[in-house]
């Protein structure tokens, strides 16, 4: 749901996207090892190979199926009603090749297709949030980033690193 810069920065710590931007505003793999692009007629097809060492905060390995499920959560799930739904409307399908390889098929070529993928965070919902018909609590959305969302208070958010040699961040308003 977050659209402000500070919230996006916290999201980048807790959640990974397939690709993101580096300091020079170039696309780089974050959750992937490699990606390639091909165009067939009007369609743009991006093929990805996921990092095999990437895990959610509960320790489960991130797979191509998780990427597809994340797209369905953000692009199709009316309970979530993501602010970013429109960014994914040109994705026709995510085709699974195997556990760590898949392709994203866009209905047409656009320079925005790559940048919009930086908004697609790979997430896993807890069983509790899958059963709920109401709003999903942010703590029930597991990320595969380097940090875990541990506390959400009205004026404070705490993220703890998976790697215990790194610092915990406390964001206060």
C-alpha cells in the first residue's frame, strides 16, 4: 500500500523484487540471478532465474510459484486492492518453467514493464491472512528481504536483520 519514499525504503529492506534500480538507475537482479528479454510479435517476454539461496522470513525457500502467487496477490486479489494493481495490468501470464525458472509474458512491449517489476515484491501470506476476508495485517505478510518486520506501532516500525551481524533499524516518526 505504501507510496511514500520512506515506506518504499522500508519495503525494500523487508521485501525483495525480481529487479530493482542501482545507484545509477540501471536495472539489477535482486531476487534473480539472471534475466533475459525477447519479443514475439507485440509481446514482451522476460525470462528469470531465481536466486536459490533466497528465503522468506519463516525460512522457506522462494520458488517460481511464489513469484506467480505474489503477482496474483498484487494484480488480481480484490481483498488486497494494491495501490500498484495498474502497474501489472499488462502482464498476461507468469509461466513456470521449473522450481527456479519462469517467464513473465507482457501483452505488449513497454519501457515501463521493467520499472513496474520493481514494485512487485515477492511475498508469502501466513495461513491466518489467507483465511481472513478482511484487511490483511502487515505482520502476516512474510518477506524475503534482508530484514524482518518485527514491530508496527502508530509512530514506530522496527525491522530486524536476518543476518545477526547487521544492525536493527527503528524508524520513528
